[in-house]
């Protein structure tokens, strides 16, 4: 009887924890020192979206863990479509801070979107241990109920944008959900097995440390983090835009080229921008990339334009 009671108690506790997924614990406006704000104002490209958007630091629940993140939104009241941004890196490397959120999220919010980003479990002060595309994908999913309770966010019109490791998080998310009207993958990881051949340090310092039971379950762990092996599971009603630079040394350009082939094979609607000579961050084409991103989201997310005909047709 005692054993049954213990099991029931654990089930009730687990159910209670998971029922709170996406619950907003804290939302605080990010305020910069006057000297920093003055520097923002001196840059014309930054001052425009500073005057039209607000930035908040948030904490929310995901699988019983307190997860930190950010949210940006237009100052003008209204109901706006949504973008979830998935950051790259691992643990604290690549985590989003006030300055990065200020430029990245507020820029997208200035287009007329509510934008949210997670620092995932185990990074940026969030509780728990990250898995580099394992259970930490729930931290992305659990932004959705959080946003659904934001009066300015229209979660019937959502896009998702992931960069580098964040691309992997995006692939995982849209393989498990059809709630997104469009997805953008920037320099995204698609083949972790090939990745460790090209960058052995990824296995030593990232995969072996973050993937659960890596020693005994290496192949499965890496394939679970290699979308090229499960392209057919990606939601067919979520068109994808691939962005990659031909001179990227962090994530092989072959990852994007192979994914383009695979998406074509499965007749998945996608667009591919391959920037000649560009590095991992596409820094040589920054303004062009922002334009490409905004146009794709405006077309499919804001305006809800129909999916293209993927069957051979025309004259």
C-alpha cells in the first residue's frame, strides 16, 4: 500500500508540475543606464526600434524548472503575430543577455511582432541541465502557452527562427508541432555525426557532456540531433527558409546543402539563401539577411499567404 501511495504521489506531483508549463513567473522591463541609452540614440538604425518597442526579461516554468528568457513587443497597443527565436551555443556560451536581446529581439519586434526567446535549461541562469536538443526543446514548446496569455500576442500566427544550435532546436520543434506558419534556420546544425568529424572538439566538450548516456547511446543521441535523418517528420505545413554562408567553419555549409536536397525529396516547401563567402554569422550580408528574414515572416506569418504548389507544373 505504501508503494502504491508513493507512486500515486509522484504521479500527482509530476502532473502538477507539467500542468504549469509556460506559466509566467516574472516579467521585468529591461532598463539601460542613461549613458548606454545615449549611445543607442546616436545610432540611427538602433534609435528607431528603441523608440517603438519595449524589452522585458522573463522567467517561466518548463517541466518544473525556472527558465529565463526575453520578450520584446511594439509599444503601440494592438494584437501582433509572434516570432520565437532560438539562440545558438550551449550552456552560457551564446546565451542571450540584455544587450543582445536589445538589438536582436527589438529589431524583429519593430516589424510588428511579439518576439520571445528562451535561454534554455542550464544556461543564462536557467535551472536544470541542458541536453543540446533533447528535453530542453520543451523550453521552446513551453513559450507557446506563455505567449497565449499575452494580450498583444496572436499565437494563431507564429513563426520560429533558430540560429546555429538554435536551428537544431527549431527543427526539433517543428518535428513535434504544426503550430508554426513558417520557420527560418540560420547556419543550422543538421548532421551532428559529420559535425564531430569536422570539429572533434564538439564531441569532447559538448556532445559527450550534454547528451544523456552518451557513452552507451552515442549513435542514437547524435541521430536525434541530426535533422537530416528525420526530414520526413518536419511539419509539412511549415515552410522553411534556409540561410547559410559558404565560408562557415562552425557549421559545415554541407549541412544546409544536404538539407535542401532532403527537403526537395519530400516536397517540403522551402527557400534557400546561400551567401557566397559569408561566415557563420553571415556578417558580410547582415542587412540583406534581415530583409530576407522579415519578408519571409511577413509573407507566411503576418499575412498568412498560402503554401506553394510543390508538384511539377506550369508551361
